[in-house]
């Protein structure tokens, strides 16, 4: 986007813009209070039908925020005394009931305003249309003369945010974040959802409260009389500068989003026994007839319960996860050996590539068709196994690299959605009318090339990785196609920085991260069936996807582990925090993809693929922020590696001890300092919290534990039980654990 918008470019404006413009020009608003915020003047004003917060930088323009909508005007406005000088609280009456507005400022990080408005309706109140709430202003308070651009706005039911900059005059950058968690009562009472609720057309931006559809017979779902409801909880973060380029803009977005995130009341997490879940999953994969099928004398996994043909992505995803778990547990896996033995049937010796399907796939499938990411993701997992010493995986991996490069060069590192592997003819070019294909496949490809470079030390693979990342420059917030591919792209950039020491690759990783977190839903929905599962910080599977998916969840988790472990002190703290928090909540949230963790009534009655069996420890593909029934797409066998990926990266065996250590953050170091003591280091967000559990592994009782922070503080247990003791520890810094 990043195009300055001038008055002549605006297709038209609403009466709300013109009313604000006229009131500001006439200087007819009444001042109710003022604040100072890091070089910005903040005035709280009473207008004809709204309470306004006007933020100005002297000579550099500003923004106007409708803090409360008061149709007919506010009455009996009173300012409530507050002990702090950094905020103002107002109480008032209007025709629709009693209202309150709380306005608070903070400059401890980036300058931030939080404006929370609540309403207690005087009667059962049908919700009418209400205008958006934020307007850029020029130095003369004219919204029609302000020039700038919108970089990103809410997609679907993801975070309610808009990120824009005001360039003429040079006010700087603004991130508006609507805390949708606080608005659940509104959505539930009115039977609405905040789908693309935050956005707008310049100069009328911000939150558009969802209202029931207006038809000849509109829905009658009122806000109940006498019950207070939060109608807006806006967090507005400011930065003095506008973005100079996409790397600056992406880093700034992450920093501003990190500031908004710290303002939120994050939900609690719960310990999940991913080790036990992994063992249940492995047993079901091995014994359930719905899980596997035989071809050519070999066993292969179905993608869904007793449905769909085996494909190479499914085999490799599960095989990699099973091998991870076997390596972690020190146990051999006969199932992994069985699946590995049949992989060669996917290799096309003529084309010298891994094919999506087996040669005998049914006639209802085009055996030559492949989605672009399906060409490379199996190679990613072959590369993982090759790096761990799997000779068979290395042979298949290296035998497929030349074809992978030919395809990349043919498409000039800008892949379509789907093409034929024999001649590269395009089947589906673009995802929609924007002309973009699988825009983040280049990041996945780059990571595969870096795996090849690590295995062979051949410079051509490093050159290919560079070419793919360089080609993706300029995509800005359109980079994301599929969440896990974007995460691997970020990891590829980080590794390129480590290999080349070129700072631009570290900065380019922020572009991938910004696109990823733009597609996250940083709120907890309680709408309809969503009340039965946690969905905070879930990422939608595709750029325009309607649901969160388990595969993208755990594969992004795995990519971010690599990203953080390749990073160092140069990594921006906001990026580090957001990644760490995503992974923390993935461990908590992903449990609800398993049908036995949900009430039966929350599950869809019909599936597009296979069926749901609540007795099988395979996850559902799909959960929804708007509370639609879960599992409409199906029960994923190909996502069943989730438990093993989570377990092998977050549970740590302590030799000779009657417990294992779990942490919901990645351990950057772990050192055994004595027979009954160890130390480890976490590298999450400053001021954030991690959970550490000591989990009993045998019949012996758990010992007495002492946990101490790097500053010498001895921590008390958050939870104690016969089988587990849990502590809350700082997410960043060193921790010492002793037992006896």
C-alpha cells in the first residue's frame, strides 16, 4: 500500500467526517481535561454527539478519537477524581443510558493512550449504526487535508488493528488496537462478530462496532437494560517517525504491537501433558485402521481419518515428528522405520523430485499437479532428518534439489498456487484478484536451500537462498500466504544473517514476522462454541483463512524455535517477546484441537474429509474465533505430529532424577551443575512470565525443589501436587533449580 492519500484520491466522505471538521473549525467543542504525552498535547473535548480525544504534535498535525458516542448529546458530564495525573475518567448520561470513559496515557515504552468506554443501557437497546472512531488531522485540524497511508488493517477475525502513518503534516506512525476480548459481551448480546471491524477508508478509520444486519425484518438482539457493557477498549500507540521502507515499517509495527500487547490482560495458561498425548497419538497411528493404508507392500498415513490418498507432505511431517520424539525419548520407533521404508515410491527418478502422490493414485486426482509449497515442505523435513544423520533421507533430499532449483528459477522465485510438475504449466495462478500466488513460498525454499548449504557446503545453495529472499522484498503486509511458510521464511532470514553477517537479512526477517503477526488473533473470543476452547494468539491458517489450524500452529512453533535459537542480542526485543508469547500460548491453545478435549456439542456434525472419532488422539484441523462448530474440515492425521513436536521441545529429561522439566519457553541453555542442581536460561520477553513444571516420572515421590532467579529471588510454587510442581518465573534471564 504505502501510497500517500490526498483529498482528490478519497472517493467520498461521510457525514461523520464533515461534522467533525465543522466542529473543529468552529472551535465549538468544550474542553473537559487535558494530558501531556511525550511531546503530544492531549485534549478531552465534549462535542455535539460525542466525547473526543484530540492528540496533536505542535505544527505536525494530529488525530481525533471518538472516545464515546453520545447521540443527542452528553448530559451531566462529571470528571471523576483519579490519584494519577496520567489519566481522566468521565461519567455522563445520554439518551441511551449512563456512560463512562476512562482515558489513560503511558510513555514507559512507546507513547500510548488507552481509551475505554462503557455503557449501561436505560432500556433494552437495539444497536444502531455507529461511525468509526479515529480521524487524522492536518496542522489546521482538517481531516480532509491530512495525507498519509494505511499499511495494515484487520483481516477477518484476527486482531482488531489498523497501522497507518500521517506524513503531511509529519505526525508519524499510529497503531490503533481494539481489545476485542473486552467486547465479548457486546458480540454475544447482539449476535454479531467483529469480522474486519477495524479498518476504514481514509480519513475515517478505526473501529466500526458490528451491528445486526439491517433488512426488512432485522434481528432483534438488544444490549440488555441495566447491564454495563464495554463498547470500546482502544489502545493507541504512537511513533514519531513514518516508515522509510518496508524493513523499517515492519520493525516499527512489531515494536508498536509489542507495546499494545503489554497493555492487555493476557489469559492464564494451563500445563498440558504433551508427552502423554504423544504416546496416545503414536499408539493410534500404529493401530487404528483409519490411520494407515498399504501400497506396494509399504504402510502409508492417510491425511485424514480413513480419507484421502497418502501424499508425501503427510508422510514427511509425521515421520519427522516421530523421529524427533524417538530421539528425545531414546526409544526406537518401528513405525518410523516402516514409513521411512516406503518413501522412495514418491521419488520420480525421471524428474528427480519427490512427487505429491504415489504412482497408483486414483484417477480423481491429477498426479502431475502440485501446490507450490507441497514441492518444498517435504524437502524441509527430509533436510531435518538428513541433518540428524538419516542416510535415506539425505539421499532423497539431495536427489531432489536440482529440480527444486529449476522450478524456483522457472517461476523467477514467485510461485503460483498450483502447477504441473512435468512442464511447470500453471493450473492456478493467483489466490484472488490481487494477482499474488503463494507469496511466502520463497521463504520456505530459502530455508531448504540453507539446509542444503549446511549439508554440502556448496555455495550455489546459499546463492539460491539469497535470491529467493531478495525477490520477496517489497511485499510488505501482503507477504503472508500460509502462516507456517511465513514463519519458516523468517527463520530463513535469520539463518542467512548468521551465515552472511549481512544486517539486511535480520531486518528482512521482521517483514516476515510483521506479516505473520498481522494474521494473528490477539484476543480471546467467547462467541458461541468458542467459549469451550482457548483461541488467544491463534493465527489463521491462510492470509484470508476463516479458521485457526493445528498444522500451521505447530509448524510455526517449530520454525520459531529455530529462529530464536539462531538469534542473538541484536534481535529486537518486541520481536523476541511476540514470538515467545505465540509459542507459549500455542502450547496451551493447541490442546483444544483434540476432540476429546471438547464437548461433543462443539463438534461439527459433518466433515469435508473423513470423520471425527473422539477416541482417536488425532487433532481437528479447524477451530473458529466466531464459534462455529469445530472440525468441519476434518480430523487431521497429518497434524498428529503436533504433540510430538511440542513434547520434544519443551520437556527435558534430567538424568537420574525422578522428574522431568517442562517449560513453556525454549531453554537457550541447560547445564547440570551438580547431582541435584541445574541452571538454565530463558530468552523471552522482558517483564513477561514463563511457567516451569517439574513432572514426576516414576514411583518415587517428588523431591523438595528450590528455584532461584538470576537476581537471587527464591520463588514460591504456583501449584503443588503429588505428580507436578509448577512455578512462574521471569521469561527472560537465568534460573537455578535445586532439589533434595
